[in-house]
C-alpha cells in the first residue's frame, strides 16, 4: 500500500527525515513511535502529499504521490496533528463541505455523513458549532472527516491526544475495526497506544528509523539474553562461583547489597543479576543451589522488558551518538 | 465579521457620497465623480479589500486548516481560485448597494437634468476592475504570512502605493518617470472612467495584474513543498 524509497526531507535549518525506506502492506496497522522532534509529523505530511520529499520517492497504492498527487489523495484519509477545523462552522456543515471537497457525489453524501457520524459518535452534536465543542469531539470530527470518502489508507498524526480514557478506548476499537479493511499508519509518542493497536512499530529518532518490528519482537530483540534477578544471603564469592556453574547462565553480576533494608538478620544479603540463554529458565536450578547450600533466598524473578524499555534504550543511545 | 465590514463600508461610502453633494450644491458636476471621484470612498475600498483578503490564507495557515485543505483531492489552483472567487463575490455584493445612491438621487431630485448613466456604469467598471486586481494582490500577501495583521497591513500598503501612484510622482524626479507613474496610477484611471471615458489600456493592465497575482498565489502555496 505504501512504499517509501530513500526519502529525505530537508528544511532550511535541519534534516527532518533522513533517508527513510519502508513498506506497508494493505490492511496493516503500523505505528511510528518516537520522541518529539523525531520527524514523525514530517513523515506523515510527506505521506499525505502535503510536503514533497527533498530526495527519494513515496508511492501510495503504486502511485508516485508527486506525479499522481490527486489520485493518491483520493485514497488517503488524513488526520493532521492537532486536528485543525473551522471553528465558525457547524458539524454538519463542515462534513458536508469536506464531502463536497473530496468529490463524493451528491446522492451519496448524506448517507456517508450519517455513517461517519455514527461511527465517530457525533450524532448528538451534529448541529453544534465546532468552536464550542470539546477537544475530544473536535478530534472525532476530524477523524470522521478523514473517513468520509472511504479511504483505503488512513494517516493519523497523534490521533489520541486530548481524548479521555473512554474515548481513547473507543477510537482504539474503531481503528482496530477499520484495520480489517483499511491500511492505517499512525504517529504517536504513546507507547501504550502503539502496543495496543499496531501490528508493526517503527521507532524513529532524529529523522531515522532506528528499529522496526512487531511490538513483541522489538521487546524480544532488546532482551536478547534473558536476565534473572536473585537475592541470596551467602558468601558473595562463593555464590557467584556456584551460580556461574548453572547450565544456561552466561554472566553473573553482583548488583550490590540487598535493595531493601530488611536484611538485618544477615549481613550477607546480596542482589545478583544472571544473564542467561534465551529460552532457558534457570530459576529452578538457582533455587536448588540455594537450598542445598542452605543460603536463604528471598527473591527470584525474571526481568520483563516492555516496549517502553526498547524505546528509551534506542532513542536515548542514538541521541547521545 | 463579513456583515460588519459590509455595513462599515456602506456607511463610509454613503458619507463620502453626501459630502461633495453638499459642497457642489447648485453647481455643475459630473455625476460619476460624485462617488468615484471621492478619495474617502477609495480609501474605504482599499481598507475593505485589505480586510476581506487578510484571512484568506493567513488564517488557514495559522490554524492548520490549510493542511486539511491542501491534502484534499483538489489542486492548489482550485483552492486559490475558490478563495479568490469567494472574496470577489463578496466585494461585488458589497459594492452594488451603492447604486442605490444614484437611484435615490434621481428619485429625490427629479428636476435634475437628465441623469447620465454612462459615467455611473463606467465608474462601477473601474471599481470592479480595480477591486478584482487588488483582491488578487491581497490574497497573495495573505498567502505569504500566517499573521492576519501582517497580511492586512501589507495589502493596504501595497494597494495604496499602487492606487496613489501619482502622488509618488511628486517626490520622484525625471519627466519620464513621472509620466510612467501617472500612466500606472489608479487615480488617473478612475478619473477617466468616472467621466465616462473607457480606455482599454487600464483594463488590460488590471486584468493582467490580476492573473499575475493569482498565479503568484498558487506558487506561494506550492512553495510549502520545497521549503
């Protein structure tokens, strides 16, 4: 559905998007994740044909958006950042104007307007003046507008900002439901959002894609080696020695004295981090050692990474470099 | 806001029509010059054009709706022409009620020597020609900025210079320069038209300027892609 080939967008002062290439298949829900200023909005604008790339090419449904801009636009529903609207218009008026603008034939206009109003929960405000609506309604109206011409591709820039938790859930479900028929590309800085909706996530930083995969795989990649944290009271050197011999353990790291001050009973409480092969669970073996040696053991846990960790790791490290 | 501008304009136009009427009571004066020869009237026209055109693109740029507009399946030219047509129609609607002055004058003073309609028509022709040209200029200025105030001031300055070009003549030396400026000055054109003299040169001048600035606006809008 989307094919981006070596796209760079340079502004007078900075490079917003640097040599990005990717493909999005029909029916996929893809998220672009990144800190503020990572180039997400610029990329969305490039996809939506608002901006032209400095270098490289963008194809929507096989059409070069630069050469066949109008044909490409007919296939795209675009929700810009901040969902701009005309505050002096009424909801119905606005939708009708946008429907006309998007070339929906007169007979189908009413019908389409009703459909998107129901879909986005706008029925009870259809006669209201946009400027008087809450932010949440405004965003839903902009979303309704982006859907009105039944686009094949939906480009959403920060669709959830300004919505309350109930509305977020509603929009999430709506996107999920649409995702069966429509390709969805969304930019967000909310990890929970990306994790909940997207089948594939691109993490962006400084105008580049630094990682791309499904949320689960991204988490897996970061973990690489699984690690286990254990808190054991025993002579540290000996404990390290013993643990190292457990099969599947790659590294043993003495993290330091026990985290809490509860270890008054024994001065030997220490916290250890064990790096181990993925796919092996060494916890029973660690427990066995502790039991046979008579060392008290009070914590034994697998460290679980979340998308947030991946995000912070990737964006922070690239940021420094 | 549109109604406010319209009413304000008609008040100023009405006053400027009454003034010479009172002054020249009992004298001979070209009927067209009553309205179209009054500088107050033209200052009001220029101000109103600045007000009509200032939000056209500046406001959309500021609020971000321009992005919605330009990603819809319409060309930049269509957007520009649509905006231009909207402003022009408003301008025509706003200026036509002034025709009532002449009709009223005729009704109130039936004794007046046969009212000559020709200079009135040519006066309107000059008003609409200059209006359509200056609206294009105002639209272009509006497309360059995201501030409505900057757009309004920029437009007002630009069209005032163009309109009162023969005043600029007074401070610039050189006979050739002065002649050229007089030739370009709208005040000169207006006076000719108000006397019922139709010259095709100013018509071509204004129409070509209009086309040029509509084209320049399209380019200014397209420039977002290259910046």
